[in-house]
C-alpha cells in the first residue's frame, strides 16, 4: 500500500471510531471514504446509512450495512467523507469523484460532518485542484461560457473543461455533466461560490464552505485532528 493509502486508511478507521450505535450515518464517496465504510461495517454497530453515490451504496450494502434514502430517516447524525483539498478553516474542494451534488445534499442534511484525508490534501489556499462544477447537460456549452464569466468576475482566468473519460463526457449519478476549472488560487471562496451558484445551468460546485466541523488527516506521525 502507498503512503497515501496508509494515511487514508488510518483517517477512515479513526472516523469509524466516532460512530455510536443506532446513529444515522452519511457515507462519502472516494477511496478514503471507502476505508471509512469498511471500518464502519467491521464495527457492526447496527447503524443506518445514507450514501452519497451509487458506488458507495453498493459497497456499503455488500458489506452488510443498511442503506436508506436521504430524507426517509430524519436528520443525519454524522457524515464522513473525503476531499480533494482542505484549506483554511476547513474550507474544501470536493467532487474529484463526480459525486459533489449528492455529497453536498447529504452534508447539508447532517448535524456533524467530518472530512478524512491523507496529508497531501492539506493546502494553504484552495485552487490547485481543478474545481469541479456540475451542470445540466442541456445547453452545457452555453453554461460553460457563463461559468467563464463568473470566474472572470473573481479574477480567475481559467477556462472550464468538460470532464471526459474513455472519450465520453462523464455523467454524474444524477445524469449531469462536470466541468473542471483550474483556478490556480481561489482568493475568496465564498464570493466564487455565490457567483457560480448564480449561473443558470450550474447545479452545484465543489466548494464546501463552513460545513466540516472536524478533519481527520492521516500523516506519517499518526492521525491529526483539525478544527475550523
Ligand atoms: C468525490 C469526492 C472525494 O471525496 C474526493 O475526490 C477525494 O477522493 P479520494 O478519497 O479518493 O482521494 O469528493 O466526489
């Protein structure tokens, strides 16, 4: 296992230790979240889970966890999920796995949110990781031009690029498309978040601000706890 995988696993296992019997638990998406799901399943706590993607729902179910629909079971006690960047105040970029919309829906329905990651995800300022932006497929090229304008208003010169895999546009679980914007430096994440949300056709973006209450970051020296 690589150092990054060892750190992801340690962070996921530490997060599983936060879960108590009977909780309603939000399950993130990605390789770090998968370590959490495995560790949670091993604890056999009788929890009910809400998944942020089809892939995570399938993993959780295969491990014997009970998965419910968001909204069928009341407020989520704790959601644990990975991130692509962890910046100041636990501001985050998420969506590298194209699950950002469902992730944000689940995070916003949760009493507590814990982000788990390997040490390389910590950054002094957000923006090196291209910011994922989910858009509806209809008219997406026009929407991309409007996104360009919104980025420009925030002094970001990046041109958003349609995410493609195996020659085909990536589709999210909801059937939408993803554009990635290589911002470089995001000086004012909240201003950019508002500008992007104001574009018709943008479903959501990967800036997760004021949502995480705790980060558990795997490092060479153990798991670091960070608060906003
Ligand atoms: C998926 C995400 C993931 O949490 C993020 O991409 C981190 O992935 P990984 O844990 O595999 O590094 O936001 O949409």
